[in-house]
């Protein structure tokens, strides 16, 4: 993220400000004078997936940060399982909770219901 944010600022697309939100830092992106300049790069790099990316952004803007964190971690775990092992719910949970000690704060039922939400909304790596 840091290298991306540096490019945002270098190209004068966005200024990135870090703000404390409770006990978490969050990034706020402030448009700059060359804001429109990012579009040609985005269109070039993501032309085949931009609709799916927009769909995911639209879905995640309606949920809390914790759910977004679970989705991102589960997605990464699914990629790992896809490349290395047979996928089972138990293996997915094992990978999720081994991702970092902070993941242990999420209840198993919440993780599994988020996984079901991801399947329903087609946020699963192909």
C-alpha cells in the first residue's frame, strides 16, 4: 500500500492522510489536481476485471470494517488453499485463525457466515 500511496501523491492524483479512528489508523484519500490521470492506468491494467472490482467495492462499502477484514483474509486463505490443498471448512478456518493472532477475536460463526456471504455475492477466487 505504501508504494501505491506514494505513486498517488507523486502523480498528484490523491493526497493520503492517516487518521485515527478509535484505536485504528485509516487512510483518507483527498483528490488532487491530476485526479483524472489515474483513469488511463486503471483502464489499462484492470479492463477485464473492472466490473468485478466495482461490484466488490459496492458490496464492501455497505459493511463494517471487521467484515471487510474477514473477507480479505478469507479470500487470501482461499487462494492459498486453491493453490496447495484440498479445501475444507476446517482447513479454511485453520488458515484464517493462523493468519495472525488478531484474527482470534472473530467468532467462528461470524467467519463462516461471512464465507457464506462471499459465496452468495461471488467473491470467491476462480
